[in-house]
C-alpha cells in the first residue's frame, strides 16, 4: 500500500494515500487569466509516483528541458509505502538519476546504484510465492507498468493485454498476463525460452545460407550438388598434374611443389577450423553477477534480527560456490583459448613460410622453362579446394543446427501439450475469472443494460504453428468499436485482474493507478465504476484505486444525478490531491 508521496525540498505538497478510492482532482478557477485545466499536474503527480518507482518513461519525461528547474533547484522526491506491515522509504533526486536512497527509516538511508534497485524492489513487490506461478528475468519494471498507468500510456493502449511500453511479442504478453491472472507460468516460461532459442537458430541458418549465396551464387540445396562437381573438378586437376610428364630435370621441383601445396592445404584447413572453435569458445565466458551482500544483509536485518545474517551467509555460500564453478570453468576456457591461439599463430606462421617456399619453386620452374599452364593449374587447384573447404564447413554447421532444431521441435510440441493440460487443469480458476469479469461488467460497466456476448476466456488452440501459443486470451464486450467502448474493455480487464489478486491476497501491489483511462467514457459508467470499487474496497479492505478526473467528468449536480445516478459516497472524502488552473494551485506551484 502507498502511504504518501512528499518532497523534502518542498517541490510539492505532501500527498497522503487512502485505503480504497483515491482521487486526484482538477478544478476550474474563476481566474480570467487562468490557462486552462489541462497541464495543472494530475498526470504529472502520477508520473512522480512512477518516477519514484524507477520508471524509465517517467525519467525520460522529467528529463525534458521544461523540467530543468527540478535539477537546477536540486529537488528530491520520496515515496513512503508499506509491504506486509513493514514501511519503506524510497528517495530520488532529479539531478542524479543513477543514485537511489532506500531505507526502513526516513532519517537513515542506504545509498544504492539504480542498477541494484530493480532486483531489491522485485523481491519486495513481486516475490515468488509458489513454483507454478512465477516469472524469470527482469520483470520488476515491466510488471509495474500494469499497476501505474499514466495518461500518455492509456492514450496509446488499445489492447487490454498489452500494457507494456516495449514492442512485446505474443508469448511475452501471454506470460505477463498469466502471471498477473495467477495462472500457471512454468511451462509457459520454458516454452518462451525454447521458442526464442529456436528463432535465434533460424536466424543463424539464414545468415549462413546468405554467406553460401554470396560466395557461390547458389542456394544451399544447389550447392550440395555443386560440391560433387567441385570435388570432381579437383580430382581431374590433381590427375592432370600427376600425369603431367615433367622433364627429368623438373621432376625434383615438381615433387617438392606438390608436397608444399599439400602442406598449405592442411595448414589452411587447420587454421579455419581452429579459428571457428576459438570464436565459439570466446562466446562462452560468464561473469558472476555483482551483488552487494552487505546491503542485502542490512535490508533483511531491518526486517528481522539475524534473518539478514542467515540470508547473507546463504548468499555468500551460493555466490562463492558459483564463483568457484565459474573460476574453474573460465580457467579451463582460458587454457583452451591459449592452446587454440597458439595453434592459429603456428598455422599462420607455417603458411607464411610455405607460401614463400611455393613462390620460390614456381620461380625455379619458370627459370627452367616449365610451362606457365602448370602454375595456373596449381593456382586453380588451390582456389577450388579453398572454396570447397570454406563452404563445406558452413554446410556442416547448417546441418548440425538443423539437427538441433529438429530435436527442439519435439521439445516445443511436448511443452505445448503440457501448457494445454495445465490450462485444462485450472478450469476452476478460469471460471472464477469469467464470473468476476461478468461481475465487473454487470455492476460497473453495463448496469441495467444488456451485456450479452461479453466474456473473458482462455481458449485452447491446439492446431497452432510451431512457435505459436496453443491458446488465446479473449476479451469481448458489446459495441467495442468506438473509442469509449475500447477503453471500457481496458477498464474491465484491469479491474478483473486487480480484484482477482486482492481476493486471492497475493503479495503483489495492492494499488492500481488509472490516469486518463476514462476519457470518452460516459458519466453513467464512471459513476458505476466508482460505486462498484467503493463497495469492493469496503468489502476487501486491502487495496487502493487511484484515479485522475477533471471536475466536469464527475459533476454531481441534481440534474446529472437524475440522468446518470448518484454516487453512494461523498467524493470529497476521497480526494487526495486537488489542483486548479491558477499558478499557485498547480502541482509544482508554477507555470512552465
């Protein structure tokens, strides 16, 4: 739960957060010189919350030139929040985005690098609670985008499932939403990883195929046949050289030349093969992730005496063990690299000597009157062998990767089968979500109206393509073409996800921020949503629903009430921040 947002440098007035509905309100003044109600600070307050929670979008916004005063006046911002009964304070300066101050007490902060904080906050806001519903990788920033949505993001958002700011693929979006819906993710995580690996191998094959095409002018299938022709050509050339009737005084030179060319081919093959091994070896190095054990120990010791020591000891042992493994592995890799590098240097050195020797022997042949055609034939032989060797190695690599991909196909099929089984096994959970979605529609969106053909569902799609998900997440509401109806789909889905997590008492954020999501939505629906969430807050007593409105969007005159219905609570009791279009009553108390 959020407790308050404040600034020790008096950038803004302190904003306290309530249990239940929290409204950030924009009001019109009677000042004739007022600039208008847009730009007075409602969305900026939401972005300040986002900024405190490390949002890159908010950082970029406040880095614009018009916000230079934030840096010039060295302003700071502090967000106080509570997780499982324990308070935390997160403080940031606008002039130093790389340093974060974090603590359980406002008078004694620990200093962290920004790169350290996502992992720490992830453990606080999104702890792994069971082995079936979890998320791997960098998840904190992306998942937090569901819980804090500013006006700009809502304007760009069309698909309720796509709440992330980057161009996520279908698998990523499904994984984020399954996690938020409290549905099993284990096989989905594996499917996503294996599919990404498959796609990377496909790109590698495409690159190798393009190399063959550039080198030979032929597709791989054509070149496989071409290899046979080249081998035949080489055999003919070698036979012609062998059968060539050298003059007696040339035979000793011819013998030496044949031997030198053979050695050149061997060394060239050794060089190319070893060089490819070295490139693969260099891509295998890993580093131990940098973890500040002392800071983690301090953080946990503030939670429970001796617990931090236990965590530190455990982490020390794990990291030391990992370091030993990586050290041994890297020592082995370094030794191997030295060996391969030595072989490459030796091969290059030998090739240089052999090439000089070959040139000298050709010169002797010329001096002794040998035919120029023999030199040309030898050069043709070397050219053909080099072409064959280089591209045969590529063909071999393509074959190896395709074999791996064929095996991966089997793994993907098995994972898709497991995902389908998993979805079928959680039908009870899905029914709860279906009913909750209907409850949101019936009581918040379409009160006293028809809402047939409206549903949330996860549908099995067993005939999907290789990397395609074996299911689809479907959300449908009536008349979903108009802008307002599209936004209703977003509101309905967000509320279903959020309330489902609160009903299941999951240890993920208890707050949801909707800024600008109600643009182009009727007052009747706005009133319905507010009344519905007011009753849900009284029932559950464990969430914060934070919204922004202009006063004309929630106008409560008798005429409006007679047309759209009444609010069942005094909205003034739930306004946590109020801004007006006069300079001193804006968020930052200035126009800029």
